[in-house]
């Protein structure tokens, strides 16, 4: 479903440890920006089954997505990059047709 690189796995685990709680991340999309959609990433605190959600269990954490977002996220890779003073999660999605000029939103 979604691939998480080693760098991203390490950062997710570090962030969960810093928070002192949590079992994984919830990845989704929301309507926004000039191209229409933007990625969301939130930490989840409890490992409870929720109707309409898919849990992909990794070794040390869960990646949760909404079923309605599956067509947008299928085959995506989450990476963590550092570029100078900038760092953050990067979403590499084969379903993207294009991105807006600022790179904040995309279209499928």
C-alpha cells in the first residue's frame, strides 16, 4: 500500500518517542491549495480499530489511512529528507499528475 523509507521510519519512531506516546501515523489528503489536494500526516495515540480505516502494521508503528483516500495514496512512498536548513517528510506518489508551483498541493 504505502512504503516508508528507513529514514522516515527512524524519524517517525524518534517523534513518537519525543512525544512520549503514540502508536503510529495517520496519512491522508485534504482539499486545499491551487492544485486541489494536499497531504496530511498526524500522529495517532491509540491502536484501536476504526471503521473505514486501513492499518498497515510496520515493525514499530502503524500507518493508518482512510479507505476513501486509498486511491490517492496507493503506491506512495514516504521519505524523510534534509536539505540545508530544511527538513521534513516527503511524499513520492506515482498517482500525481502535477503539483502547484510552490509544491504544497497536487492533482491526480
